[in-house]
C-alpha cells in the first residue's frame, strides 16, 4: 500500500532536487484500515547525500539491491516526492530538521557551497531554530541521531543540544579531517573525530569499523 504525495514515476521524472538527496520516512504502521497506527508511532528519517530517487531497488533500479531499505519502505508509509532545499550538506540538513528554507536559518552562505560548517567552524544551527527532534520531545518521544551531523561542531551546536537524547557519529564530513582512510590530504586539519554524545571516542576515525564501534 502506498500513501503520500504524487508518485514520481507517473511523470517519468526524478522527484528529488538537482543533486541526489533522499529522505525516507518509515512509520510503524499503515492507516486506512490495513493496520491501525499506534498512538505514537515510531519513525526513522534517513537522509543521504549523493543518492537519487531511482538508486533504490524499491524504486525500480534494475541492478542496485537495497533489501534493508526496501523492507522499511514496504512496512511503512512511502512519500515519493521530495525536494531538497539546498544542494549541499549543511543548508540541506538545516532545512530538513527545521522545515525552513536555509536562508531563514542563515545557512546559505555567499558561494555555491553555502554556509557549510567545517572543522574550524565557530557557529552552527542558530539556537533560535526549532528542530523536529525538539518538537518530538514535547510529545514524549525519545530521540537519537546517528551519522554525519554537519550543523556545527562546537558542543552547544551538537545534536544533544538540538533535541536528540543520544548521538553517535561525525560532526562534519569525512573529508574534512584526516582519518585512517585518508592520512595525508587533510594534514592541515584536526584528525577526524567520532563522537558519542559530546565525547570523542575515536580520533582519527576508522570509517571501516563504525558499525562495530557503534554496537559497543
């Protein structure tokens, strides 16, 4: 059963922004009598850089197989049309978390890269912005964030100060600091940190063992 906005395949056009980004919302239940939604359904938002609408097998890709994402899509509600508010990391994440255009939160910047927050950034997502995690907390939800944050690397801008109870991930892109994968290109920047909440648990980060570290 598919619910949501107009199916992108009806027109034969890709239903994402000019650069491939995906938001997949999987709700624990389906409405209209098939399954009754719990009073407070769980949901997961997956936000991926460089992924197009057609890159998932559930959306019809002929060779790529994404069984885990397909399972989420089949077991929840599929929204098949999405336009990213910006074409690059920080502004697009600010818009997704707040529901506001990046220019409203001051994350657009002057150039084509927008207001990307790097390893030396002193700012981040403005504190007067409300994230959906903060809104969910008022409804009694427990919240967590895993992965690249990229909305400010100082403590006051990290996920745990923006509505998330727990955080595990990188504060910015993996190409903005030297890691065990890249120990020469970013010698002028601090080694890439891996955070749990606000504590650095690995530096430089081994990107090949993130799953194992996250399970500990």
